[in-house]
C-alpha cells in the first residue's frame, strides 16, 4: 500500500482540507527556513539592519515563500486525488490573501509585496492544471 494509494482512497470532502492543512505546515516550515537564511545572510554580508531589515524579511521572504509553497504544494497534492482544475490554486491564493490580511497590519497597497510570487505560482498552477477540452463529434452537424 503506497501513500498515494491511501490518499486517493480518502473521501473527496476530506482530501482538500487535508491537502491544505498538510501544505500549510510545510509552507510555514519552508518560509521559516528562508527567513532565517535571509536574516543570516543580511548579518554576514553587513546588509541592512534595524527595523527596515525586519520588514524586508517578513514581507519579501517569509510571506512570499509561504504563499508560494502553499499554493504550489496544495495544487499538486489536490491534483493527485482527483484531477483538479484552476479552482484549487485560486482557492489557495484567496486563502493566503485573506489569512495574511487578517493576521497582519498590511493594507491593500502592500499586496504586491506580500503575495506577489504567490500570484505567479497561482497563475502557473492554473496553466498547468488547465483541462484540455475534447471536441465531441457526436453533436456535430
């Protein structure tokens, strides 16, 4: 019994929340590692210091990496259960935007900074998950 086989036997109503939860944890871990690495590099390279560097790490690294990892990972994992469409990455992107807006003091004008790469990953995921329409000759005149 493989992990993918066990995942495909999970009911549909439970598979998507499970995929989102799993990749939320993974995305936070990836983002934390990226933020720590960026902080370490800023310190070693005598980069910016002070509150501006903290905002840089939080906005540009942590949130962008978390959103990108979450959207991409949840799209891939949701596509492994049943074949999914563009709705999964868009739902993940909207979830990221709502969560960041609810948890942070960031206004709408900061949206390109905290979810910019998430939007790129969402668009790429939508493009990869697009369904090829098959023209049926059954209804042709």
